[in-house]
C-alpha cells in the first residue's frame, strides 16, 4: 500500500511558508520560460498567418527578400499575359506589382522613431490580402498622395490617424483609411499606390509581384512557365513559403528562452532540493514510524518524490497564471529582412502552458530524487531515535 | 572559539544546504551578469575618442535610399570636415547566407585616416590602395573563415546586382569592429555601371567642437533638394539600429528583476529555515549572556557570507568564463565581444549584499523578539 497523498499535502500545508516560497520560485522560472517562448511564438504566428495559400510571390532570381528584389515594368506586363491568373468580378487579373520602401516616422509617445515599411501596391493588392479589411475611412485613390495605414501603425506612430498627414522627403502623404490586418505582418505596414511610390522614391522598377492563379494546378504550371521563361529572370514561390522563411528570426529568441530556462531551472531545482531536504530532516521520526507501520522503502521513496512533484506542480500552475496576463500584449522588433519595425503579440497557447508545467514537473523530479532516496534509506531505529 | 570560528562552524553544519544555497544564488547572479552583459553589448556601441569625431550622412527618408555622389565635393568644402569618404553597405553573401559579416565599399585611401584607432600594416595598405579589386578585412573575419592575405574572395550581391571578385590585400586589427571588409568604391561603381550614387558618407570632423555646427551645415546645404540628408554622429547612427530592437531592453530588464526576486525568495526561505531549526541554541546563547544584538550579528554574518559567496561564484564565474571563450565563434558572429565590465560585476555583488541583508531580516527580527524561555521550548 502506498503512503496516502494526503500525508504529503498536509505536510506541504504545515510548512506553508517554505512551500509558498519554493512554489513561487519554480513559478517564476516557468513564467519567464513561457513569456520568452510566447514572444517567439507570437513572432512566428504573425509571419505564418501572413501568407495566403492561394497566392504566389514573384521575386528576382537570387533574391531572398522583397526588399532586395527588382522586377522591371516590361516583365510585369509579360506576366499578365502568361495565363492561368484568377480574375476578379470585373474580369481584371488578380495581380499586384509591388515595391516596398522604408520611411522613418516618429513614435506617437515622442520616444524617437523607427523605420516603417511602406508598400506600394496595385488595386488588386487588397483583394489578394483577405486578412486585411478597412475599419475606418476608405481605400486610397491613386495619384493623390493618399495612403492607408494599419491599425497598429496608427496607434504607434505620430500623424497616422485618418485625415492627418505625414511627410517623407518632400512629399506629404494623407491618411485616408485605417485597416485591420488580423495580426499578420501587414499590421506593420503603410500602403500607398505602387506607381506613386516609384515616382516619389525614384525607382524605375517594382520589387515583387503578388498574384493568384485559378487553382493549384494552374499555380504549378505558371510557376514552371515563369521560371523557364528566358525574358523573365524570376523566382516564383508560394506566398506562404516566403513568410515561413521569415520565421527563422524567432531563432535567437527561442535560444534565449531555452538558455534562461535551463540555467534558472537548475537554480530552482536546487531550491526544491533544499526544501525537500528540510522537510525530510524535520520528519525523520515520522519516517521511522511509517517504516515501523510497515510501509516499504520504495513506498516512502515514491511518497517523497510525489511530494516534490506536487510542490513543483503548484509552482508550474502558478507560473502559468503569472504569465497569462501577457497574452496579447503587443510589442515590436526589427525585421532583419526589411529593416523595418515588425509588430507582434505575445502568444500564450495551451501547448506552451503545458510545456511550462511539464518543465516544472521535471524540476520537481530532479529536486526530489536525492532527498527521497535519503528518506528511504534511513535506518528505522536511527530514525526513531532522532530528536 | 572565536566568534568568526563559531559563525563558520554554523555555516558548515549542514554542508548540503550550504552548497545548494550558494549554488542557487551563484546561478542567479551568473544569469544576471550574462543578461546585463548581453544588454550592454547590444545597446551600447563602443565609443572612443576617435569615433566621437565621426559623422554619418544618410538620406533623410531612410538608409535604404541613396545619395548622389556629387554631394561629396560640397561636403568636403564645408569647414570642419577633415576626411569625407563614400561609404556604401554592400551586404552581400559570402558562400552561404549564414556567413554574415559587414562589407563596405569605401574610398580605400581614406579608411586609415577615418579609422585611426585600427592598425593597418603600411605595406598591406599600399597594396590595397594599388589594387582596384583589392580588399582589406578585419582579423576576426579572416580567422572565422580561415582566410589568408593574397586569397581571392567573391561576394554575391543581394541588395546590389553585382558579384565583386576581390583579392584580400591586408588585415586590420583593433579599434573598430574587427569583422568588416572594406573594398574600393570605384570598383563597386564600375561593376554597377557608374550609377553615381552612394549609401552614406562617413566624415571625420576636425575637432569635437566643430561637430554640432557641422551637422547643421551639412543638412542645411541639402535642404529642399531631391535627396535631403540626415547627419548624425556615429554613436547616434548606431543607437538608431539599437532602438529598432524595440522592447528588448525592457524584456531583459524585467527578466533580471524576476531572477533577482526569485533568488531573494529562495535564499530568504533557506535562511529562515536554517535559523528556525536552531532557535534553541540561540536561546542558550542568550541565556549565556550574549545580548540580542550580538546574536543577531551572528545571523547577519552568516546570511551575508552565504549571499556574497554565491555572488562571488556567480559573477566572477561569468567573468572568468567569458574571458576564456571566444564569444564571436560560439555565437557565430551574433556577439562580437562579451565584456563583463567592472560596473556589471559591482552591480551583481551589490545585489548579493542586498540579498544577504534582506534574507536575514525576518529571522533576525524573530530572534530579537524571542524570549529565552520561548526559545528553549522550541522543539526543532
């Protein structure tokens, strides 16, 4: 028969101060782990949700990002007639030649500024991005130096509300609409007309072309045709793949999370060990009594291990609770590929919390192994005689 | 037995607990030191007397916009300019994308004057200036890829549509970032078909006093042109990149706070545990005639000792570790240096001292308030 769990629970309650301190220690480690991983997760989720599975992205051959790709105007016209493109209600092909640029904007709170990504796009650009919808104002009209900005840009940067205007170089752009981009990478963009962008920023080329085909078969055929075309020097890839590539940015953050978690958890396991040794030291006589009552060494070993795991479990749950308020909090960092600011949110998923708790349990087991062994090996008589 | 001896005996009475406590404090302070150092490396670009004289002129809209090369003559004529070099970020790929290191096209004959804190071999420098398709590379990059002077190196253009093939003519050491590759702007222009543009101009001012006026003069010269400029000091320029990391400062700051807090918690509970189990002894000490303060002094010394020992192991452990590993290789170029500064060490030790003080506060109070009778009744 195993030692009842109640015995362990009661003990944890009696020494509640020590229990609370240790559980909180473990909890904080779990909270830090969850937070850092939520940051990586949020960054990743932002990019993964950005690509639409039906879209293809065309870049110059050898380019790794939209920001360093060039597509000539003649090439864009050629692509239009290669066939296989999906069409909108008016019969126009769903294809948007785009260019991305950077402008430096001041933050709304006056704490300096940041590079913001400006995307010049054609009218089809909005249709090709169903995640984005206007929530205020209207879509821009080409030729009037108008722009639409994402909700998050409007919140974070100065002069980005509807009706306001901001300058870049000699040009003033008027904000006519605000869009919500459903937490995709477009949340960090300002959209203007592609031809205006080329005129104002002196570019005689586009950066990329985003298009949609009639279906998967047409996509495969068009990809093949474009890449084999001798006039077009392009690389065609599914939009979703392009954005998935960007998620490698989360790498250093994950590394940091793992590093912190490992080092801190060793510390927390030490403290759990300390607590368990103290708990066992104080109960030496009880252990002797248990043995006399007929509980086996193995059972006592398991009982103390269970106590340590219980303690860690409490810590783990506490850690989840501590980290939870951070879910959905927005933050930003630099996008290495674009050099512009990317906004994203901490994302705490059930899976992540489960990982956090599992992590706490590992700490509990590691912290409990040695003390439990000590408890189990105590000679009965000696234990009974202990003060 | 002396008082010190008594304290040491007490500390050592439970060796297992001693080791566990010291190690958990040490680990926390190790983390603190690592995080603070990382934060410092990321957010505080090295600055020297020489670098304080350097200015960067870029396009007002953003770094991704280029400036007309013809601006150079006008800048050079402004008072306060010592050297002005064309300076373009090439950002190409060497063999594989992950082999990142900075590459700049600049005016070869000017870099030695622009970066006085770096040491160049005069013979190699002359070779480099002589060879249009030559380049000069920082010692860290040379070692990282096992490059040798005289070897050919080809970069694959990403931002710029050209693949320069160059011969390494020299190595530089010291001062500035030791990972850069410098090559001739002339050669770059030739490959690009002379577009007449540069990324930035790097300037060395004649004196620190001339800088504020010079910044103003340069930007005023090009106001209301197609390409307005933004001139800033090298430090401000680099801090501009740092600010783009966004909230990383806050993130690391809050993690440090959490670590320190956790550590306090753990040590404080261990200390009170250690004291509680010897209440009876402390009562006996009091009965023997030690006054309350003397007894508290024993506790304070013990807790202080534990915390400071942990601090020494953690902070100086980190210091020792990072002095003996090549962080540049370990992080594959993410960190150039990882200097645990005296400032950070002092911060860590200060935290250890505060920790010692805080963690003995509650046990000390209990001891002071406890009467001898209560203490003697205490069972364990």
